[in-house]
C-alpha cells in the first residue's frame, strides 16, 4: 500500500517484516527513525480533529527520551508509554474494535532495553558476564524490540488502512 492519505496526513503503511529486518540490520538504530516517523504521522493525523490536537507530540523531546533517556530507562519507557497512548487514541478516532495493548508493548520494550543495557561493554566490565552471554543478551534484546516494533506497526497500519478505506 505504501504512502496513503489519512484525513489530510500523508502516512506510510509499512511492511512488518521490513520494519523488523531494518531494525536488525541496523543494530537497533532504525528504531529511532521509525519512532520519529510514526509519532510525526500520528501528530499530523491528529490535526484533522481540530485544536487541541488529541495526538500532539513534541518530536524532539520524544526522540531524546528514547535515545539518551534510554541510558537510564525511565524517560524512554515514559515516552514509549505515551506513544502507545497516542496510538490507542488514534485507534479510537479511526473506529478500531480491538486497540493495541500498551502493557504488552511496553513490557517488550522495557525488557529489550534492560537486556541491551546489561549487555553494554561498560556493564560487562563491571559485572562478571562473559562476552558470549553479552552477545546473546544483545541478540535477544534486538529480537524483542523487533517484535515490539512489528506489533506496534501492525496497529498503526490498521489505523491507516481504515482511514484509507473511509476516504
């Protein structure tokens, strides 16, 4: 389907396997690109519902929270939780019958982030974990983050498909 219009916002229906593959191939860096784009699309879609925008987001602050804030876990978890709230609101606005489970998505994200933090070289130097275990933890973290990304993107795609069908 690619790029579609949803109430005046240009949004992208993304292939789930492509999102997960890009995440793995880039070693997790694609997550930040995806996070920015999805939040921007939600914000633009929300503008169609008039002021105040029910899906408003400060993109720079959200990205900062999942990048640098991810080093201490809490800001990243809060930002991801708020993104899930935005997606759930957007699902309601588009008429979804079964919204995403923010708890499941947030749990996947927090566990993935915690595992990746434990697997960092700084922590591995302090905690007696073998480099092989650190690598395994990093791979598991990436797979969990990929699952979270695919799950979230599935729900975002459904919003865009409903809106495209309505137009």
